[in-house]
């Protein structure tokens, strides 16, 4: 199995990738802001006590700045930590709950039954996530080895969007690369560094 050098934001390699680690950097920045804000507030309190209240205006500004840094840092860290720890199993569970609720509200949220009324995300047993945009649907095998996203077409059967999961192709002149023989994904406009289209899935 190939080593994965990309961080998948929201654990979704089909939709969000973070190869340069901006997501982790954003979390660290938020934590740093909280630390700096706390330091400013503590320092301001010591200055006020040391000066017996004569610097109240300056210290008030310092404490307000520290408090705003803590607040912004907390929100920054929470947003990015949510993306780091997002579990694909949660997506699968929420999809199941959404499908169960859709039978009560007449919403079309199961892409295996036809067009969906809103964007949904489908997860397989290995945690691979496939986004299905509003107005599209899925076709594929019941075991989940082969799944493809389709959009409406004039013939009524749908047109493949190019976003799909393949279970692997037999060795042939058309598929000489060993990566094509293993389960893999395809996404329009995304390829391996060497230009081949068989994107690894884990």
C-alpha cells in the first residue's frame, strides 16, 4: 500500500485535500493566539496590581486585546480541529439517519434510488467518501466495489460525471500499471504525480 502524504480534510479525499498542511497550521495558529491572549491578560493584571490602578486605561485595552485574541484563537482552533478529527463513520451514520428521515419528509436523499434533492456524501466500509451533488445519483455494484456518479442526460439513462470508485481492472495492455489492478478512484482533473488516473484509495 502506498504511503499517504496528503491530509484529507473532513476525511474526504474525493472533495477536500490539504497536501501542504494548512489545516494543521490553522489549528496551531489558533492555539498560539489563545496562548498569546492569555499572556497579555495575565501581564495586564500584574501591571495593574503593580501600579495600584494608575494605568487602568492602558491595562483595560491590553486585557480587551488579550480576550479578543483568545476568542478568535479558540474559534480558529475549533474549526480546524473539527476538520482534522472528522470521522468517515460519522458521515456514514449521518447519511443513514438522513435517509431514514427522508422517508418521513419525502425528501430524495438516497442517491441509489435516483436524483437527490441536496448534496449528500456516501461512505463505503473502508471509509472512502464519495460526494453526490444535488440533482445527481449513483449507479454501481451492490457490494460497493464499483460506484459512479451520474448526472441527467437527454437519453434518460444519465451521463457519467467521471467521479467513480473502481474495484480494479484485469491486467491488460489497456491497464499495464499495477495501480489499475487494485481498487482505485477517479476524479476529473485529478491525477497522480506521474499523470496516471488511478488514484489510490485506502
